[in-house]
């Protein structure tokens, strides 16, 4: 078994010769959010970076058979797994020519951002207009779609109604990812935040592509419960990747401990935290006539310890020495 895995030449090393492959891996792995396509490898997401400019948006001209492409930058993943991605774009707006349509039918075209990697200095990156038929054209390898243009038969100019925005977006790791709608969500844990543009709301990853959950500091179904003289439980849903913080406590109600009612003896009390059917934590205290058996603790799940809850619905509950006390449990995802 290997005791180390080489990462190749580091970018801070002098006197080295770097390949385009190594450059892509370093660049895309650190500069763009992971797509969630693989649980064991970094797979960069593809899309347009958000900026104050119009982010490679395709718009109609004042007149004529052209389309305008606004400034912006994008990440186009390599079609070969684990070969990173291509980051490029326009510093200023560009204009693309649209071929005339005399087919008798409306033609469906694409505006694409494409990287052509030949493994040498002839490799290119470009924003291009690709003509289709009554169906959109095939998308070349290492491309993302910026817009679809429906060119009517005999059209002499392109109007805004002919253009459908097809952009998806990316962000740097830890950034809030812009979503046109929930269906555009990448597979992401609850620690990844999204801005859903169609509803104007902040959302969290739902664990699978096309699925998001509403953001809350304590999500729905994960609220604090306080039940006197009993042991509460709370249901919570996990995505299999997110860790959780569980706070639990015992607060005696009687004003004196159990020992205060029955004599000078003391009683050791405890509260156990149980997830599903397994005890994961236990905290002890002493109950006497003058010292109440207060218990307060916080437990964290951890992937390093193998305690991250699996995807699905779980129940966290308390057990222990009942007495006359209020028991509280609160479950919250750990947001990093």
C-alpha cells in the first residue's frame, strides 16, 4: 500500500515545466465549485461566473442577422474525467453573425462557449454560433450552451423573442451559486448555498441534482423541543454528507433535587442521546438537596469518526434518569 500520493509539480515551484493538463487540474479544482458528480474525485461544475457585467448573456442587436454576447467568463469541464476544466471568456462584448434562413421552417441554433484541446499550441477557446435545423445542433465536446436562437424563415433581423437564455452558473468554492430555478441545482450538501433567481430566495443543497431545500438556521423538522417530565425526540432529514450538531439538556423543575425530597442522599443522574436505535453520547450529573442535577451537552457527528448520518430520515431522542425535569433536544446542520 502506498504511503503517499504525488500531486505533481506544485505551482509555487520554480524551474518546472507544467503541462496544460496539470494547469487545468490546479485551476479548476480550486477556482470552481465541485459538481457533486463523484463522491471520490473533484469534478468541476460547468457554467458562467457571476459578475457585475452581463455574464456572457446573449442579446438581440438593434437590427440585422447578428447576436451580441456580453463580457464574462465561464468554466467548461473537460469531457475526460479528472482532467479539470477550461476557464476563459470575453473582456468586452462580441458580435456573432447569424446565417440567413431560407429552409421554409424555423431553425434552432446555439451560441456556445467551446474549448478545443489539441494538446498543443493550436488549442483554442471560443464563443461560437452553431447552426442547427428544425432541431438544435449537436453540442461539440467541452462546450456549454449560452443561448438557443430560433431563427424564423426569411428573418432579416434577430429579435429578443427569438433568444432563449440557456446559461447555467458556477461560483468559487464556498460561494453562493446562482440558480435560474431549482431544477438547475447541482448535487450538493446542505452546506452549499444557492440563490434561486426565479423565487428570490436563499436555498441549501438537497444532496442530489435538481433538488434544493429551504434555508433555515434550524430547518423544518429540526426544531427545538422541550417536554417536562418526559424524554423528547425529534426527526431530522440528512443528505448523507452533512454533519449535525445536537444540543441536549436536563433542567430539574422542583427547586430541589430528588435527594431534597427523600433525605440527605445523593443520586447520580444521566441523559443519553440516541440516534435511531444507537446511543451516541451520555452525560452525568449529581442530584442532591442543594445541588440540582443539571445536564447540558453538545454532540457533533463527524465523517472522521464515521458518525455522519446516512441519507434519509432519522430520529434523535433522549433517555436516562427521569425525575422531575425538563429535557430539551435541538438538532441543527453544521454549516461551514
